[in-house]
C-alpha cells in the first residue's frame, strides 16, 4: 500500500494537539494506520507517544485535531467510545485486577453496561477460553489472575483488548514487561492478528523490535512528527537518529583509550549448575562485551564473578589479587561492582528516597555523618545529571533513566576497579542511553575495566573493544572491534564454529 492509499486507512488522526499547562505534549501530529499492518511509534520519553496513544484510545481529549475510523469521523470522550469504534489500548501501566478471575479480567471491557455476574458462568468462561487460546495462555479461566506466572498475566492484558475484536490494537510499551520468550509469543500473536485483518500500533523503546515486526514506523520528537521510516529502512540506527535529531556517529561516546594492564582475570570459573569452565580477562580502560542468546549464561557469569551466585571452581583476581569465591563482601572490597539486570528487583529500594538509594550499602558512611551524606549525594546527582525534585524525593518519582543513574551513582560511590553491567540500558529511552554511554566513556578514561552484557547488538558493536560470544554457558569465540558484526555474533551465539567466522 502507498502513502496515499486512503481507501485502506482504518485509522487516521489529523492535526492532533495537546498541551498540559505550558508543556506542549503534541503539536499538530498526523498519524495513520492502514488495514492489516503493524506500525511502530518511536520517540524518546516526553516525545508524546503515550499521549497520542491515549487520545486515539479515548482516554485523553485532544485540544485540536480530528480522528477518523474507516473513513467515519469520530469524537472520543471516553475509552468506551474508542472501543465501540474498534480501537483498543493495552496501556503502559497494567489495568488488570489480580483478585478477579482470569475470565473476569479478559471480559472486563467486553461486556459493556452489564454486570459480569449476570452472565452464566459457563457462558463467560467459554468466551474467555476462546480469547485465551488466541494469545496462547493455557490457564483455567476461573482461577485467580494472581495465580498465573508473570508472562501469562501480561498476555491476559492483551487478551482483554483482543476480546473487544478491535480493528486497531495499540500496545504502549507492553514488551517492556515481557521476557524475551514472551516477546516472541506476542509477536506471533500480532502476526496472526494481521493475517485476520487487525492492525497494530507498537510503541516500544526496543528499536530492534520495530525492525523485527513492523511494516513501517512513525517517529515523534518533542511532540512533533518528524518522519516516517518504510519497512526497508527500519534499522535501529536510523530510527534512533531521527529520535535524537542527529546522526549517531558520536552516540556511544566511545573514547580512544589505550587499554592498560589486566585488571580483571577470570580463570576456569565453573558456575554452580554448569560444568563449563569460563576464562576471560579485561584490561583497564577496556570494555569487553558478553554476547549470546537468552540462556547462554551471560548474567549468571556476571553474578558468579560478583559473588552473588555460587561457583564450584576457578579463580577471580583484581589487579593480581585473588578474590574469595562466593563472597559478595570480598568482591566489593576488591573493587567489583555490579549494575544488575532488573533495577527494580535487584538494584533499588522502591520504598526509599533518592538519597537513601545512592548511599545504600556504602560502608564508608556512618549514620552520624548527615552533612557528608548530603554532600556526597549532591555530588552524585550533579555528576550524573540525575533529574530529581530533591534528595528526599521518592525513587519512584524518577524516570527509568534517572533511576538507572541512581544505581550507577551508588556503584561509583564505591570507586570500583571493575564494573559489571548487566543490560544497563533496558527500559530507558534513547536520550537517557546517550547520557549513560557518555558516563561510561568517562569511567574508561579513569582506567576502569568494564564487562558488559547487552542484548542490543547495536550497543555491543558501538561500545565493545572485544566481544566474547557465549553458547550453552561457555565462550565459543572472540571478536575484535574491527571484525565484530551482527552476522558473526549471531552465528557464534547459535553454536556456529569459530573457524567459520574468524
């Protein structure tokens, strides 16, 4: 279909504007969706993506603009109006009710104006089961939603939207709550829906996902539509460049640092539950990336080096000094710091303040030194440019990127020699990523050794001096900065022979 094929438009928004006080969230944005296509909607945090999604779904009323569904003008005053017109939203924040049954959650919006209890149990269980089969959730519809595993609970959110039989399904950062296996399940669902005539709008920070499944992408920046990318141009680099408004040559801020002596050396380390010894080294001023598929053992290796996961054999040394295995405190004293994969579960105390999270676990501070605590916290906020209302603000009030900076601030407060990074940019937008990469560059200049795990190959290739590829919990190949490519990494990660890609 071509840009001008208006007969195929199932949803068309023209001149959409929305302001919140002095903040212009959207400014005369045009957005269109054609029948049986998957459209990516990309942009940094604050670019207006979620505001546009909520307007299209009737949750927010625009200040100006018009919406048409299948050529008919529509005015959405509430989400029910959009659902009746065939537009369903899976919101960024879950709307499920864990205390209700799976069936009740699936049909919560499917039965407008009628109490669910009035329907015979057999009827709504059958309807719910049919929709659950579409999303591949094999669960008892009468069971409490809370009894399902996390991935299936998220798919129930999708099932609830699909139960309305929408013409257009909008997913606002739905994949951010999914593991990689569940993302694949979701994409299979979207492809089947596309074959059945349903269109999808996919909003995601993971630009590789747009390239994997979308037919085209529309990019927003500062509330304006700045361009459209066709299917053949859906590379993460091109989309990211449009999002930030410039080319990405300097995006990773990779400084030319001549690596020094070996800082971290791992020899014959056997992680508990495996039989594969792993050896590697990282020099000062060097970034070594661990690449591989899910389950290849990358995160487990980092945790074993850090002492948070048991290892059965092998040695870890920092600056030539052995670090006692399976001893987290020993690793900390040796100068090893870890930024974990899940900042919410492993890196932050979500009930605490910004200050408390920055200082958490620091053995250098005493409760009787409030002035020193405040000074060090302010220095961290300034150095990392953490955007916060104050040191006493709740950590929950910060954006994902700024929460990640707080985790980094705590690690840097320990002045580590070795920094282990496990998916450090997961869930943060392009602008926050660039600031993070700039920070990494300054760390290298100070002689720190960095061992990185990242699933985004764009980040691996942009940051790493060397790439160690893992397959089935062992290192199967090493690629230098000049020889590493996506194809070579993918080949090794899938079990290909190193000789074939040397």
